[in-house]
C-alpha cells in the first residue's frame, strides 16, 4: 500500500513539474540582459530586461549575422510603449517592415521602466508569413540577438549587442 502511494505521489509530482516548466518557458542571459520566452498556442511571447532606460531589442536570424535579421525594438517612455518590427537590410540599416511592403507581426506588446532597468514583452506568431520574419517554432535553432541602448530613439546606436544560438 505504501509503495503504491509513493509511486502515485512520484507520478503526480513529475506531471506537476512538467506542467510548471512548460508554463515558465525558457530563458537565457546575454551579458546583463535577461531574456525569456514561452509558447502559447500559435504564438511565442518574449520578455527582455536590460540594465538601462533606453530601447531594448531582440533580433532573430538563421545565421550569426545582424544582416537579414528580423529585429523587434521597444522603448518605454512613462506609460507609453513604442515597439517596432524591423528587417536589417545592411549593417546599421534596419528598415521598418511596413516600408518594405510587409506588415508587422507584433501581436501585443507592453513594458515598464524601474530603477534604471527596462523590461519589455511582446508576442509574435511562430510561423513567419514572409521573408522579413523568421519561423520561431518550438525546437528550432535560431540566432538570438540581444541589444539595448541608453536612449529611447531607435536610431541611437546600441550600448550592447551580442548574438547567441539558442533552441526555442
């Protein structure tokens, strides 16, 4: 009887642990930037926290290169959150995807600043609908680009930018 109870308890704890880990998603730290993501239906939601009060950006590419990346940039000014969907056509030349004839894939976004840090959250579909975006399906390997600035204007250069290969 005790053995059956212990086996049942172990199965319940294993199932709860698996369910809890699925809700939390995954995370990575790039320099002093914390990035996490989780899957919800056909979307992926990213949260990034940077140690500055300027813009925060996450880029996605199938290669270790800023050129050809889909770049999501966000800034927070008071209660206003400005988020843009860009495609990097050449080094130092991100273009809004709408100016390239596409549309933004950003589904929802939010953010806040607190004690010299900026935290932003945004959701994207996991399936890209054009060449300016990347497939972000669970299990895909992708180059994640983390960057942040000390200024809110998107044309201001990054204070930190680093590329890491991750498995979504």
